[in-house]
C-alpha cells in the first residue's frame, strides 16, 4: 500500500466512524493556488534546498520547532536540523507568512541544544477501558527524551479535551490517546478545529499521519506496538 492509498484508507475509516455517530463529513473546498508557487501536499512545507539559498533564520539548535519559534523570523526562510520535528501549527504559520523551512545537515554543538525533557512535553489521555499499561508508553517516550504529562477528567472525553487544549496552546507539542479500539479518540479530539487526530496501528501509518496529514494527536489501540508507532511519528 503506497502513501496515497494509506491516507485514503485512514480518511475512510474516520468518516465511517463519524457516520456511525450520526456525523456527516462535508468535503473541504480546495484552496486556490498561489500565483508563482507550485502547489504542495498538506504538511509538506518542510523540504530540502541547496545550501546556496539558505535564508535568514537559523533554528538548527532546536529539535522541535513550534509556532512561537517562528514568530521572531523576519526573513523569508529558516534553517532547521534535518531530523527536527515541526509541529502542525508551526507549519501552518510558515505557510501563512511565506516562510520557507529548509532542512540542513549543519553541525550543531551539543552544548547549544536545549534539554528535551524541559521543552518537549507530550500530552497523554488514557481511556478508563484501556486494558494495557500506560507506563510502558511513558517509558518509551522518556527514553526518547520526551516529558509526559497525563491529562484526566470526569470522563475519557473530558481527558481528551483537556489534552487537546494543551496541544492547541503549545503547552504540549503533540498528544497521544490510549484506548482499547482506537476509534473513540479521533471523534473526541477532532472536534477542535486546530487538532488533527489519527488512529495509527503501525509505523507506516504513524509516519504518514505526521508527515502527510500533519497530525498533532495520535490514537493507539490496545493491540498496537507503542514503540513502533512513537518511532514512526517522531522519527526518533
């Protein structure tokens, strides 16, 4: 299955689940093309360019680029590390302001890198019906340098909402839902206009969710391998 087929399958699954809940999904209108600029797929604002056209900003010392990092960029391009993660809100801001994101292999001194546990926070919402151990996922994230903040509420829906609010505000860079089936989380999370939540069952779906769809919340079911999905989504 190629990436286009994978994306189509994910979209169909989300529409099917929404239809079961009585929610009809309307097709989004196509955005007009910008004159003089080639159209690019969603979440493809980050790409490679020759060193000769590197621009005005340099964020190669950061491993996660969020929207506030781009607020101080006054030029038309910014250079980031090749393996850096760019949040969907940052991608949207870059498109709106016409900022080109350039990935580079430029060497960065370790002393200049921020401490990941102090900056990269992952929001976590766990369903009361989840049969597994959420501590396993927390250990996987901690080993990759992420700090986990678990959100709770009177119900799973409330917990997901609280987590999504943290992602929308930038308190958490992305969110993860743990539940038995993986079908309920996207319904609750996608009620927010700034959240893109996708149920991922493997490394390829997780990577497509991040790179091709621009998801900022992923939903894991009880049968999936959390380490495989986290690796696919974060690239770490």
